[in-house]
C-alpha cells in the first residue's frame, strides 16, 4: 500500500516538473532576440547615415555647372581664337606677293589696305576702304594687349598712312603681316624695327 502511494507521488511529481519545463521560455531565446535587435538598430542607423551622405553628394553635384554649360563657354572662346588664327593663316598665304598701289586682289597684287580688306573679308570680317577709314573700325586696344588678327596703324603725327595685321604678340616681339611698297607682302617684328616702331600710331580690334 505504501509502495503504491510512493509510486503515485513519484509519477505526480514527474508530471509537474515536465509541465513547468514545457511552459518556461528558453534563456538563449532572450539573448538571441536582444542580439538581433541591436544588430537591427545598428543597421538602421548606418542606413540613415548612408542615405544622408548620398543625398548631400547629390545636392553638391546639382550645384555644379553642367558639363554642357562649361563646354559652351569653352567653345565660344575657342571659336573666337580659331577665327583670329584663320585670319593669320589667310594672310600668310600671300607672303611674297607683289605690291600694287590700289591693288585689292591676289591676281592684281595688294596695297596695304587692299591686303587687310581682302584677308578680313575672306574670313567674314567686314573691313573695307583705305587705311584711314579702317583706322576708325572696331575698338582701340593698347599695344601690349593686341592679339592675332588685330589691325595696327602707322603714320606720322596723327595721319594714318599704313595698316598691318597682327600675327603674334609675345610682349617682347610684335609680329605683323603687311603689304609693303618695297617688298610686297611680308612679316616684320615692329618692336625690332626702328622704321616701323617709330611710325606706330595705335591698334584696333575688329574681330569681336
């Protein structure tokens, strides 16, 4: 009888222990949840930082001028330089051509104003008339700032008697191409020529 009671109590105790263990939450589950929550929070924080960094980069990029705008500015400057260089190239084609007073074409030969008129008009720049007339065209520029394609005028006092096209200006040398009565179309460095340096009056920019 006692033996049977002990068996019953033992079975009842075992069942109680089983039920208690089945209803409890395993410890590793809490630790794992806390660990994964921290990971999620760190990931979300990093994601927010990444998004804010990307958005700031995008806003900075949007402030920069577009490549097309920059290229337009650059192209405009180069086109102007190309025109000036084309004028010089056109003038150089006639080096050695004879001088003819009143001449306005390569066939007849050139005088100084006929030469400058022909070369400029060949490149779409409206320059006509005698040297005195041409000296009133465009904008006056200082000798130190003249560029290829500008016109330089020579004479005595204030009277213009000769015109030339600037080939190059390095500061030290100032080369011009012109039709001279003695040698026809030629190149001279007027800074190195006592004759032309003494007769220099002013320069004008007709390419703008």
